């Protein structure tokens, strides 16, 4: 289990609300994935588990994750319009709702499978509260990457670039 490193981890970042655990932390997960695949995915399959599956629309978790995948930061006012913006960015997506995550035990959990060009990635993330989140899985390999709104997501994702998989049959 991850520990908070400062009082600001509990208070949370400047963000588009309503909830730091259902929006800010989720934007960070999406933004990490955006950086991991080198930009906006063309396709995304998003599985929400537990609490996220029950409240994803009401708390804006769906908009937050899509906003992150589109490259938005936690304080970007466009997050509230991210569902409509996916078409403009050329991103197709689908949501799936499940009871419990088979990879990680936490109520605010998502697994996102994305494709961008020849790159595909499967990423698991959990939003821990206060805008703090973690990536627990990349392409079926368990990892422990702490994310906070002020982090350099490009630098964090760059460490995992070799783990990106080429889609079978691609050049």
C-alpha cells in the first residue's frame, strides 16, 4: 500500500471536480497512458471496477479518464467536454463495467487497453484519493508507479517505453 508523502497528497491538486479520487487521480492515469503510447490513442477499451463502475458517470470518472487519454491535465476545463472531444481527436472508446478487478484490490480501479498506430498497451491504475494515483500494471506485468498531478508523466512513462508491444502483423 502506498503512503501519502505530504499533506498536499491528502488535500489534492487544483482540478476539475467533483472528486479528487474519481476525477483528478483518474486524469493522471489517463495522462500517463497518453504519454506511454506517445499521444492520443486511436482506440481505448476502458474497464471500470468496483466503485468506479457504480459511479463513473455521476462523479465524472468517464470524462476524467478520457480527458487524460486526450492529454489533458487535472485542471483543464475541457475535461467536462472530453466525451464530445474524443471524436475531434479521432479516438474511439468503449466502457465496460465489472464488479471486481482481478489484478489489484482497490475500489477505485480501472484497466485500460489502448491502440495508437502500431503500439498497443494494457495499463491498470488505481486512484487513491487526494489526486494521488498509481499504475499497478503495464502489459500484464505488475509495476508500482506513483502518480500525482504535478508529476512529469512523459518522464515517468519513458522508463516503460520498451514494454510497449507492437501489434501482431504490424511492420
